[in-house]
C-alpha cells in the first residue's frame, strides 16, 4: 500500500513539473488531481499510527523505541539532504545555511516561511511530523490502551470531528490571501491545516485508535474493495468543499476505513492486490522513493531538458523518470537505508519475547528489521 501511495505523490509532483505542452491538459490535471498528494500523505500518517500500535512490543522502553525510529529515518534523511545540497551547488544555486539547518534537524515543519519549510528537499517536511509522532507515541499508546473498548468508536468519531474543527478554525482565523491556484486556500491556511505537525497528530492518533478497534474485535467488517470506493466521494468532496475544508477532512474517514479493512483482510487470510510480491517489494522502497523522487524529477531528464512535450513523448519521459526514481530508491534502500538502520537500531539488551517490529509506516516507510507481525500490507 505504501508503493501505491508513494506513486500518487510522484504523480502529483510530475503534474506540478508541467511536462505537457498542452496547457489546457496541464491546467485540468492541476485542477482535478492537484490534491491527490494530500490524500497520500494523510494515508501515510494514519497508517503510521496503525502499524506502530499493531506491532508495539510489550514492555518496550521509550528510549529503545525512539532509537529504532531515529535509526530508521534520520541517516537516510541526512544522506538525501547532502545529495540535494551537492546537486544544487552543481547548478550554482547553493541554499543558505539558515534555510538548510532546520531541514537537517527536522524542525522545518513548524514554520510557515516557505523557503525554510521546503528546505533543500521538499518531501522531508513530513518527517518533521513523523518525528513528533514518534516522540509522542509511547505516551499516546499508554493512554489509548486505557480507553474502554465500548468507547473506541466514539473516540475515533471525536478525532474525525477534531479534523473538521481544525479546518473551521483555520478558515476563521488564518488569512485567506493570497489564494493558491487549484487549492482554494492560502499557503498559511494550507500550512495550518495540512502541514503543521501538531494538527496532523489527529491522523496519527486516529490510526492508533483504529488499530485498537481491530484488536478489540469491534471492526464493522467493511470489505477492502468497498472501503477503497469510499475514497472516490471523499476526494470529490475535497475538490468541491471551500478552502480549508477540502484539504484533509473529506478523506479522513475513507482512509481510516481503508487501512483497517486492509489489515482485517490480511488477518482473515483474504488475498488482496497489495499482497503481490511486486507490490511488497516496491513497498519496501517507499521511504527511499519518497525522499529521492523529487531530486530525480528536478535533476533528471525532465528537469535538465527544461521544456514541455506533446502527450506521447511526455508520457514516455514520465515513465523514464519513474523508472529512474525506482532505481535510485533501490540503491539507497538496499545500499544504505536498511543496512544502516539495522546496525544503529540493534540493541545491546536481549530482545523482548513478544513480536518483533520497529513499526512505522508513514513516509518513513516500514520497520528497521523485517516484521514478524501478521500484517502483510
């Protein structure tokens, strides 16, 4: 599922790159698909809370958990940042240190200053939110485990209501000017609702609650196919609803249903398209792909050409760029990300006797070691 979601982010960034010579086509793609990346990031955040909860170790110390998570995301993040700085320097556009350092320490998401926020590698802003999630997870899980089972669905509904409340408050108090094309909101409004780490804690926490619902046997048994279909009206509403209401809220419920339905299908032994060997292997590359694909777009054949193409040639360039992005992701994943994560995450203490997993499934990808949990998606 991470493979499909990261591919959606790639599609969004390709649309934004403006590769099509037909301006009408480019405008239509931006108008109708300009928010698909919003859905994908929401999926990553919610899935992260779900998988971390499902694979949590009994008796695991917060320090051990934090070490494994930092080992999972930080070395690769630093590697890609360094590569971005080198590539920018080769173009004589070296970024200022004041704009780069916040990205290196994953605090760039706490400011709406666009130069600082996007840093040297735009997608890494989501790791800033993930870092907050990881810091809060041990306490959050402890609290949510104490919620009586009969209140879990009410808790999930309250979190969804809070997502709508954030959109409502941002529409009232955050300046709507200047409005960004195709988003129907200002940058400050988007940052407050979609990018701010604290507001995205709601998605992450909802993932935790949905995992508890499944663990408690309270799942309403919606088939995965039906859950996926709910995303269609949700996305249509995101295009139709005004301003801040169309950024996160319309697809929150569909994403919660999709993640839980997929996990339930795994547990019941039902086959899904996401269990295929190719999808699983591509899913393993999702974190490296997510961090590196914009660099391939900017500094690869499309970025270097600095031109547009008719539809057939444009599709060929997109396919080439996607293949190159996968190749780069494979090298980074298997040549650096996984070996370094395993080495740094290795504990000197004997492992706990429970199921072993370093957890996590946001843009930060999967576990630092191969999971032994039953969830395959």
